[in-house]
C-alpha cells in the first residue's frame, strides 16, 4: 500500500468533503453538508489556514486542518481545527503524523500557542484527551462558550 502525506489544495475539496461529512457525523457536529462544503472551499483558499491529507493507493484516508488567529494575549496563535482518520485507516499512526504536520506548520508561521476542541461525543467514544496529551497538549483553565452572531 502506497501512503503519502501532503498539503491539500483547493483542488482537493471534492476528495476531502466526504471525510468531513463522516467526521462530523461521527462526532455529532450538526453543521449542514452544504455549509461544510462552502466553508471547506473557503478555508482551502485562506492563507491563515492549512489542510493536510493522507492518500493511500490514490484514496484520501485522513485529513487535518489548522488555522491562525492574532490576539493581544498570545500574539499569533493557532487551532488544530480538525483531525480525522477513516475507520479502516486507524491504528497506524496517521493521526499522530497529521497532528505533527499542523503543529509544525503553526510553529513555522510564528504561532506561540495552539489550542484544540474535543467534542463530548469524540471524547466518550475515542478518549481523545489522552491522545492529545501525548502530543503535549494539556487541560486549559478556560471555559469555552459559543453563539451564532446572527
């Protein structure tokens, strides 16, 4: 099996979309498919964001994304936005490979802090906190709240 990690481009949107839809379904993220497709297309063109994918025998089997933001507290910081490995490809170190790609990119961009969000569904089913702690992430004393701006 031929496996390769590479930075994704806008031309990869159609190959990434089915993985995103599976990922969001698995993690109980309710974003409608049309919004996922539109946001993915925009993110692939945004210089403040980056995607990576893993191809195995010509099929995309995993993805990761990161984005940058700037604030007074940390200056340039990053978020490990998304990380998904298809069920048949799990257990072979692809998640770790992708996470390091995003972490390295963020560091190379000058980010001094990186955050991530784990959904309750993902934690309950996959115990992701332990995985990310092994990558150097730790608990935050922050409380995350969200709302729509409309």
